[in-house]
């Protein structure tokens, strides 16, 4: 059978990896897909650089629309990134009846509803394995491997840049700013690392997983997004003393009254496997009612790891594109008529435990006034640690771990504690999850 023809939009980091891996492993991929998969046309703004990667045998153009307009092309891979031109090109490819593969989590988290509706109406596939956790086949696992389960919760380290920074802060005792510069020097963090360090990239990925897990539409605007820029080395050290590590987690959890969708620094017990995922690696824990806890680990970024996921999508489409659209795996795991309108909960309604660090005057009655406020707000204490004061020092750090509570209640207690004259600095509050 003739090879299926693919058009590639954007041949940067992931695009070049995709081209190289497809060429290197073409025989095995053909054996698995049932026919060859050939990148027949490439569009990139830098035509000379693109030609340097693909050679003379592939047509390279600077206008992506020429690729979409080519009737020979069956699948368009969008590896440009961002919400602007990428959105227009993906919608144009769908309108032209092409299947689409994309690694663009930002695009799908924000505009997924429109894109999947357009694809469904046109009977084409939009595949996006590379959009969440790079090379880890987490979309396949959630959508197909765990399809028997009622998913209870997902918690993932889904941003490599921030995991690298947190690992370095912990192992070397350094502050955030110092490690960020090192991450940029090593090429982990981009020149503008805002989306990574402010939690936006992780929230894009958590939003996509949430939709697949719970059969809801993608709702990035409802996600709680908090990054790691305010984390201090002292809190990483205190957490360690209490048997916890701090990770930036993307969490989505089913509750009786709705769905939690949040990204924030989180204390997790050191003895959990996911707490030991270090450096730029990614890992996702999925809790299903039948299977229990499952863990997926691997490289969440990089040229060839991400290409691995892009090509998996190409193979899936090559196998399935002639199938009746009704018999394909739905984009978001549930058929459009089986999607739910379960609401995403506000942060005030989220249930979690807390780590609190209070800088307090070292005098009689301080601990009691704080525990009284917690008790009055029905917040139960799990552990307390007080730093030994140095000779002559008039203040100290008081660390409190709480049991699960509702965030709105904690906010009320925090305001009351902050108002005490014996609390000398803004209280540090980090959420804590046992992931049991
Ligand atoms: P790069 O910036 O390395 O590559 C993007 C390429 O697209 C560049 O070569 C760029 O050209 C080209 N481009 C920009 N605008 C156009 C246009 N209008 N028409 C054609 N080509 C264009 O990005 P990445 O490869 O890193 O990322 C691609 C996608 O994959 C993004 O959505 C990203 O979020 C996602 N992703 C990336 C991962 C990674 O490890 N890098 C991991 C997982 C997902 P020029 O350089 O000349 O502007
Ligand atoms: N910036 C992302 C990360 C790339 O650091 O994980 C992969 O999406």
C-alpha cells in the first residue's frame, strides 16, 4: 500500500525530532501501521534551516496554508505552538478534511471545545498525545487503557522545568532565583519561562487530563493556577524535616459536588514514588476505582521523547482513518452525547490539607492563640514543629500541618491568625496531599 502522506507545520525542536525518528525507524513503524508514513511537505518560517533538516527530497515552503491546500496530504502535524496562527491553521486543516496531530497543549486547553467540535462535525481526528507529559503515553492510558474505570483523581508532575528547579532547590539548598538562572543556562527553561514557572503550562495539561478523565469540556479558565516563584528554600527544608517533598502538581479530583482542577506547589510524603521523581522528568498518578493507583513516568519534553508521542498519533490515525468515525475512540474519551456538565469547583470549595509557616514572637501563649483559631474554624492539626530559637532571638518559625479541610475555612482562619500582633510576617501556606 502507498505511504500515507503527512504535512508538517513548524520544524523546530519537536518537528525535527519527528522527522528524524520517522526516518530512522521507518521500517518498524511501517510494520506497525500497516503502511509507510511519509512527511511529504514541510512549512516553516526559516526555509533554509528546514531544508538543512529534511534535505532535498521533501518540499519545504514558508506558507503553512500551501501544505493544508495540498490534496495529497492526509494528515497535518501542527508543531508551531501558541494560540494565534496555530489555531487558525488547525481549524483550516480540519475544514479541508485533514486529520490533525498536535503537541499544542495551550491551544487545546483554551480552544479545545471549538476544535474538537469542528473535527467531530467534519469526521476527522485531532490527536494530541504529545500535548500532555511529552513522551509518556498518558492520553492513551486515560482514554483507552483505563476505560473500564471511574477515575477518582489524577496528580501529576507535568512540567519538567519546574521539577528541575524544585529538585535543585532541595538538593542544593538554593533559592528559586539562583536555580532559575541555572535552568536557563542549561536550556531547560526558556528565555521567557513565565508559562512554566507560573504554573500555566502545567494547568494546560491538567485541564486536558481533567476533561478526558471526567467527561467534561476543556475549561482552562476555571483552573486554579499557582506557580513556584514564591517558594522559599526554608519551606523545602522544613517539609523535608516533616517527611515531605514539595512538587508542583497538577491535580484534578472528582468530588460529590463537582471537580477540582488546580495547579500549585504541594507537599507530598517522601515515601510516595512520585515524590522521588527528580530533575526534568514527569510522572502522573491516576487513581481508578477498579485498577487502584497507577503511575506513569518518563520524559515530558525534548525533541525525540515528544516526537515519540507525535508518531504514536500518526500510527493510530494511519490505522484508523478509514474506520467509520462513529467507531473511533472519542477525542475526550466520552462520546459527545455522553459528556457531563459537572461543574469545576471554586478554590473555596476545594478540600486539601495544609502546611503553614508562621513567623511568631517567641513568647508565652502564642501557640495557644493560633491553635484556638484553627479549632474555632474546625481545622484539625496533624503535626506541629517549632524551630529552636537562637540565643537572644525574639522570634521563631512555627510550622503546622493540618488534616484535610475546606479551603474557604482555611482562608478565614489565615486572616484571623494574620491579624494577631504576635504573627510577625505574612503566613506561608502550601497545600498538602497524601495521595493515598
Ligand atoms: P519550536 O519553537 O522549537 O518550533 C516551532 C517552529 O515553528 C519553529 O521552527 C518556527 O520557526 C516555526 N513556525 C513559527 N511560526 C510558523 C508559521 N506561521 N508557519 C510555519 N512555521 C512556523 O517549538 P517546539 O518544537 O518546542 O514546540 C512545538 C509545539 O510542541 C508547541 O506547541 C509546544 O508547546 C509543544 N511541545 C513542545 C515540547 C518540547 O519539548 N519542546 C514538549 C511537548 C510539547 P521560527 O523558529 O523561524 O520562528
Ligand atoms: N516547558 C515544558 C516543560 C515543555 O518544562 O515541561 C513540555 O511541555
